[in-house]
């Protein structure tokens, strides 16, 4: 248990004292009873040293504050999903019959739940959604496990593919790398089951970011290019543009400037005209000219290109205020671009703004980047 809570807390860059304060604040907001400050200090120390188990009451609070699962709080590796054992044939048949009753209306409800979680995530961050997201995935996996015929399985698998990919991105944002990887694998399996090349390509491309964050950008570039091949002619133009933009960013991080610029050109030529950002065929994709301008600025900033600043300020002026986490990333991009030009005052101000936004969303991923950039000031 000692490596669990301590690791999650330090990833958030919280001291034990800060964690105690956050527990007290959470309890006040939600009208919950918790121990005194002095007792909480002892609890946190004992939880981290394995001398006291985390009770259900405090585990629920810690999950919401830190965006971690129970296994992560206890330092356990995320175990592979175990086969569900039905208690005799009667229970098995009951669950199979229940799965048969999953109608298209129910699948639509699953999709709407994913959409709600996506909306809350982009405005408030992933940490507070851990219980809702875990429950949502569990419900979808259960429905798919006991569905028998393809006509029932495919729509459920499609809904699971979208939810799993969202859950993976949320896990990556809070620093739960293993959980992110496993959710991407779940999303890929579900997309194959649903026979949805677009969902498979999207899951593969997002998984490439896990590889990149782990220090393997060259392999990440190979994976996102493989995603493009998997999607092939079945992809929508907007998803195709998204994949090229992702390739450009990963190429920039891999130190491949010419390949980066070629991918950016392909993204521009693939993107449909107009201000519409949402892809009706792939609801997790938001990309229009403004978003692509920001992405281009991000890639150029990574390359140290002077043109990055202009693109990024254009993107900042047109940024959707509901995309809070994306705006934090945009501020980081601007800081990096100003650092490349030796403009340290401007870089400092954008990092200050990025830090505030990252605190709002609880993004460990952005905090790490902010600290890396701060060290260059």
C-alpha cells in the first residue's frame, strides 16, 4: 500500500499536509464527516506506510481527489480483467437473457453517458470522474460479455470502444499510465469486435501518446502511421486530418522536422472547410481550422520554429472557453515558443496561466510539462 497512495499523491505534487487540507475541503463541500486535522495527518502517514487500511469512506474521497482507482491507491498493478463466473446455469442464462434485451435505445443511453462524461472532463478534468467512468466501463463490459449474437454485440462494442478510449485519455491525464494503456487495449478490442475501423484507428493513435510520454516517440510515430493504414478509406476526412495532425506532433517530439511539416500539410488539405468542429461519424474528434492552427503552433513550438508564436496567438484568440484542459496545453505551447525566442517574461506569464488551469483540471500530465518548461526559465 505504501507505494500506492504516496505515488499518486506525489504525482499530483501534493505534500501530505496538502492532501489533509484537500480531504477537509472535500468533506465540507459534500457535507461529509471526517476525522480531525491531527488525526488525518496520522491516517495519511499510516495509509502510506501500510499500517492502516484505507476505509471505504476515505477511499471514495481519495478517488475523487486524486483520480485514482482503489488498486492504484493500494499500489497494486491493474489486474487483467477476470472472466466473470456465473453461479450455475440459471444465473448464466439470466444474464444472457438480460443482455439480449439491450436495445438500440439502451445503446444510445450508453453513448449519451459517455458524452456527458466527455463534456465534464474537458471542463473540469478527469480526477473527479473516476468512480463514474469506472462504473460506466463496467456496465458496458458486462453487457458485451453476456451478449451472444452479433447484432446485439456490435452496437455495444462500438459504445465500449468510445468509452474506453475516453477513459484511457483521462487516465493518462491523471498520470495513471498503466491504466491508460489497458483502457486503450480494451478500446482496440471493442473496435475490432464492432468492426469499426475508425474507432480502431483513433484508439491506436491515442495509444501512441502513451508511448511518446514514456520516452518512445519514434515507436509512437510508427503506431500513428499504422493507425492511418488501418483506417484506410473508411475514415472520415476530419478523422484523417486529426491523424495527420497527431503524426505531426509526434514527429516533432521525435526530432523529425521535415516529416512533421509534411504531416501538417496533409492535415490542412484533409480538413473539411467551415467552422464545424465535431465529427458526426466520430464524436470524440473535435477539429476545425482554429483547432488545427493551435495544433500547428504546438508542433512548430516543439521544433523551435519562430512561426509558432503567431499560430498560437491566433488559436488563443479563438479558443473555446469550455476546453479548459486544451487551453492549459495551449498556454504551455506559447511558453515553449517564447522560450525558444528567449522571451522569458512572456513565457513566465503563460506558464503561470497554464499552472492555474492545470490546477483546475487536476492534470498531472500538464503539470509535468509545466515543471519541465519552468526549469528552462
